[in-house]
C-alpha cells in the first residue's frame, strides 16, 4: 500500500497574507495556491523547474490594477509576479518563485474587429488561431506565424515578440502591434500607442510614472542613437525586448511598444492589444524539395530565397524521420515519396503566394524551372501542394517538428536551450557547419530545422539532465554557441525570448546594457515584475543558466526505470499541444471544458511526475506496490482502505490532488495519438488509480461500471425492470445516488436471437477450423463489443446483412470481456486476467485465417493498445475491412440520390487510427458518394465518462461545443452517421435523435445479392 504523501513546499506567510488582502481589495478572479496548481505551473517548455507561490487568474483590468496596488503595500514589498501566456516558453520566461499572473483562463475575448480599418482589439489571453478563426470570414488574418499558434496567447506573443515561418514577408509580432493596454507596477492603466512630437512633449511633462518612463526612453533613444545603430544587428530577427533600435518609427513617431514587445513581462502587465491585420493570401502553394543531405538543402535555400518565394523552411533527416511516425504523416506522405536507392536527408519547403491562379502558376513555373537547371539541380525531386488542405497539413507537420524531437525512447532526449539562434542568412550554411561540428565533437545527437530565409536555426541537442556530465554541457555548449553566434554577426535569441538565458544580455548589448537597466528602473523601480530576466536595476543579478533548478533534478530522484514505466508522463516536455483552443479538435476535451491546466495531459503528466518523486523519496517502487496489492487479502485490504478514507490525517495527501486531476480525464486517448511526445494519460492514469484505490475506498459507481460487460447478459434478461429503473424519475434518482446518470435503455431486439434466426453461427474454434481455406477467405467474424451488442444491436445486424450482400459468410464472435472499463478505472489485475482469456480466444481465430472485424472504434482499438503484448492478431476497424473488400461493394443507383452524407468519427478513431476517416471516404467513394467528414471535437460521452453523475456537466458542455451544432444543422436530406456507440448514445440522450452507424447506411444503399429476413422485434 502506498503511503500518505505530502508535498515539500509550503506557502510563505507574506504570500498567504497577500492572497487574503487581494480578496479584501476586491480581486474577482481565481486564486490557486494548492500543491497541484503550483506543480503544474512550475514548468513550461524549457529544461527548468521553479515552483511558484501561487497563481492568479484575473478577470479584467481591474484585477490587474488591484494586484499591482496590493503589491505596492509595504507588507508585500518582497513578493514578485510574472505574467504567463500559453506556458510554452522554451527558456523559462514565465517561471518564477513568486506569483504567476495567467490571463488565458478569463481574459480571452476578442473585443473588436474593424474589417474596414483592418484592426482587431483583443484581450491578452486570446489565442492566435482563435483570432484568425474569427477573422477568416472577413478575409483577414493576424500575420505573425508560429508553431504553437493553436495555444499561444496574444499576450505571450507580444511578450516574446514572437514570429516564425514567413517572417521575412510578414515580420514579427511587434510589426503588427498598433497599441498596447498595460498595467504598470504602480497600478496605472495606460494605452501605449505611437506618438507624434506634440503628444510626446505633453506626456514627458507628466510628473507620474508614465511621464518618467517616456522621458527615460526618449532620452536614451536620442543620446545613444549612434551607439544603438552600431550595436543592434541588421537582422530580420533583431534583438527583441527593450528594442532601442526601433523606438523611432520610419515616420518619425515615438513608439514605446518597441520597448514593450519582447520584454517578457519585466516592464508591465499586458491587458489588451490593438493589432494590424492583413488580407489572407488568395492563392498559395508549397514546393516540397527533397535532398540527399542537409547541407545541400541549406545551400539550395539561398537560391530559393533569391527567387523571391514567400518563405523557405528547412528540415533535417532527424526531424523528417520522426515526422514519418507521427499522426500527420498519413495525410502528406504522397508529397514526400521515397526515391529509389536514395535516402532523403533533408527537405526544403518553399511557399509561393499570389493574388490569382494565373500568377501562382507563373511563379511556380519560375521556381521549378530554376530547380531543374544547371547547378540548381542538386535535389532528388520535388512535389507541389496546391490544395488548401494539403498546404495546411504540410505546415502542420513543420509546426509539430519542435515537439517531435522529444518523441524518442530512453532518457537522452533533445532539449531546448540554444534552439533559436539567428545569423545573417548569407552566413547560415557556414554557421550551421560549425554548429554541427561543435555538437558532433561533444558526441551528441540532435535534430535541426529552421527558417533559413531569415537565418534562424532550431536545434535541440539530446541530453539526459539527470546526468552530471550532461548538466555541465548546458553551460559549455551555451557559451560556445554564444561565441559562435557573435562571430557570425547574429543573436542568441532569434525567436523564443531570453528568459533564463538573460545572463548573456550584457554581452550582446555591451555598453548599452546600463540603458536597459535605466528603462527597467523607470518601469519597475523595485524589480517586482519577472525579476532576473533581461535587465535588472543596478546591483541586482540576472538569472544564470546553471543556477536555476532543472527538471532533471526531479527526474534524478525518480530514476530512469520508473520514468520509463509510466507512459511518458515524466518525459512530457511542456510543448503544450494539449492546450489546443479549437473546439473542433479532439485534443484535449477536459482542458477545453474547464480551461484548467491541471486537467490537461501536460498538467496530469506534471502531477504524475511529482507523485512519482514523492514515492521515490520514501523508497517506494510503485510497480512493486501494484504487485503486492494484487496478492494481498481482499478483506484485510478493505479494512485498511476504510480506515485511511476516514482518517482526517489523510486529508492533505498529495495523492488526492492527483486523483482530482485524473477524475476529469475522458480516457479518449487523444493525447496518446496527438501528443508529439506520445504522453498517454489513460495508461498512467490506470496505474495511478490502481494504487490510489489500494489505499482509499472507491466510489460506489466504480464496481458497477467495472462489472458492466459481465452483468449486461444478466440485465438483458430482466430488460423491462432495467428500463423501468433508467426510464423513471425515481429510478434515475436511485442511479444518481450510485453515481450514475443518463443510462441508455435496452432495446427489444436481441442480437443473439436475431443472429440465430438469421442462421449466423457463433465463431467457435472447431467450427472455423472445419472450414476449407477458400471458405475461410470468404468468411468474416464480427467482434461485437458488449455495448453495441446489447444497446445497439442494429449495427451488428447491418454488418451481417452487408457481409452477405458482399458474398461473405458472417460469424459472430462468442461473448467475451473486452475489459476497457476495467482498464479505465484501474482494475488492472482483473483486466489482465480478462484480456488474457479474450486474447487467447481471438488469437486462435486469427490463426485460422479468418478476418476479425470490430464494430465500435474505441473498443476495437483497445485490442491494439491495452492488449499490446498479449494479442498479436489485428482486429480490423470496419473501414479497414471494407477498404480491403471494395470489389465486393456495388451501390444501388438510386439509393443515395438527393442526399448528402456526413461522418462524425469517434475521437479515439481520429487520433489513434489517423487513416480512418480517409478510409471511410474511400469506401463511400466506391459507392459513388462524396462523404464529408464533420469537424467536431469530443462528444463528451467517451465510454462511461458521460454516464457518471459527477462528469455530466463537463460531458454536456463538450457536446455543446461542436456536436450540437452539427446535429442542429442537419436537414432532411442530410444523412449523419457516427462510428462510436458512446457518441450515438450521447446524441440520443441530449437531442433524442438516433444516428446510424456507417454499416447501417451502407447496408441500405448497397445492391442486394441476397434476401435477408427482417428482424423480429416482438
């Protein structure tokens, strides 16, 4: 049995008083000081880990002003704050031992869109892709591009002056900022906009903080103008933050935003931003060029830039290899074909934009002609992507490159600390050769990609920061890269901000660094805002890269064996792909519904990692504890669980906070499929729940849900009584007491009886082995899960009818326990026993050479994940089986006339079988039907999740986000289909509509080749 766990940290008394004072002063947002929240906010996408004292989630500018005002009170002069956006910084920009201020939860509204003036005004917590989604109907977009655009906030973009692909064309965030609403350290609410001379004179005459700031900045810009010109490099990626070189705009106006953009929250808290918008390019195409080596790709990139393409991105063989194993590769593989006898070790992606199609084709012809001539013909080949969806899919692969570098096995993994250097583009090839020689000389592996048109290189050396020799390399490599970058006329921070790397600021700014200190002192004289970053008042030190706690310090305590045993929880690198704002994206439903980062894969991984650390410090191996738990005497175990559950000393057990985060997980596996690092929350959640409930009592619903597959046959025998319970108010109240709700009714149709009436036998091994080889080829065994078999038998009956129309002999697999519910709820001992029995049965059928086809995607895919290691057989998804038998399908000419067909795929299917939707389209296309795929997120039911009373509000919130819109929009001629039983159950529960499974639709439209008796529903 695991022990009670108490986190090491405690909140210092001044901070406790600070939070109380905030409430007294009228702070209306959320204040979180629990160990779970502090653990989750102690990391970002960097190698560092600093636990904050607490986290504030303001609701508006008033909350930020109250925060600043309370901070200014004498009792709290020692407290510091650090603003935080999407939390994906790679250099610890938002990490602090003080208080985090996170605007993403509540301050995320788009306040104004003016399509005539091409201006948008947004709150700091608005996500970039959220803004562009709202702008699309106007034909406009916010231009700066970055790989984290689906979770990066505008406030965070401004704070790092973010940019990425296409920066040579569109510039950086600062190039599109028209105005910033900020709260200063003294609580002043100020709109910073470019000023003409008259307005500037008026402001510098003020006797307040605003006047002091403008006087200081104006004086430095005027007195140091020549030196600024000498020090600041002439780069597309000039030195961000405290940007002295651009205080005076080209029109002569004074622009304080040049100082604020890239200042990483060290000068002010951003409230709102007024942004310049651009028209969406009318036509775009990508030329995807393959090379035999990375250096040739780099050298060729200069040729592409000279041809005036919009942007050029280069990817090396390491990243390309990882992309081939990622979820996005299925959709783009045809654009990167294999070359006979030649290995692709580098690619260039050249973007071409045009106002009309004729211009696009002319530009493409110019580039491809240059690629085919003389010295330029050094590539292996190229493809062109013109379709918008294809272009977006290829860019998606490139965006995921950063995260993909973490998708490797073992403790040595690519890490960020020198990953965004920038040099003049003409120096890039030589610079990279020296950079590679540096890393090769240290014996390190690495992946490289970058915006070669802008001279920016992304590289992450692979290190294991639990090893002291690798920790030392952080300093050695950083110092060497700084020297290398300066030698080539570049900067260390070309894109991702300074953060902990601020110790190098004085070296790059030289004798201008005291000017930065003056500016910091004017804005924040007491060094309260994100202290230790970029610049500090005189006498105060900047952070140093080897004096800030590393994640590896925690990982060293856990140990490599335990880290490897818990499904990448400890290897989450903070990429934040699970913070995707898009309601139509499967990743991550619980975060979307709650906006609570504890309830995300990143949050759960952080909590699991801390839980493992606390166990390790007590000498506990959770794997051995699980074995002992399964071998213990049930009655004795129950008595101890009762005692622990009632004992008040256990109330502060950190395990409770971990369990609270796991409770909201839908076990949809979107993380397992879409996380670049393949963090699988459902897998480590099950291991945690097994141990947690070895110490504490389970809720009543757990044993009921766990036993559902074995009890359904018995319940079906008393169907009227069951339906009375779930269909009446009194019965539903009784179920809620047990923790269950929204339970479906059992239909009158019995699959077993109907199968017998139709002459469909159960698949027994003797019967299958008695078939001739040809008969086995012409047979199919449908592996019906208990939920579909008992609650939605029409799906199995349609599959049977369809198989016969295809000239095949259908069988039904014998009743079996899939065990998914057991696994989800942490009954791992019982799951292993059930899975062993089921695997032996299915494996023998597969060995006989008959196709096995599941009906529900989630249950079927469990045979590939939860059954990994015990089942070699592949249980096919319906569309996989149909694609292999397209020649047997023939549609009735009039069956689909006048109808549109739309598929709503299960989220587990979309994320863990990425070819599934395309396969469904292929099946329907063979029937002459253009199948459309609905863009929806999770329906909210997710197996048994939505049937649990505590989860029902989240379940219904998720359904309303994307599914309800699709259901309400469907007309009489629209044929909506849903592949998942739980999805169909949710639609039935909320909208009282029954969606068919694709099997049912295809069965109705396919040409008849056999007469099938109709079901008996008497």
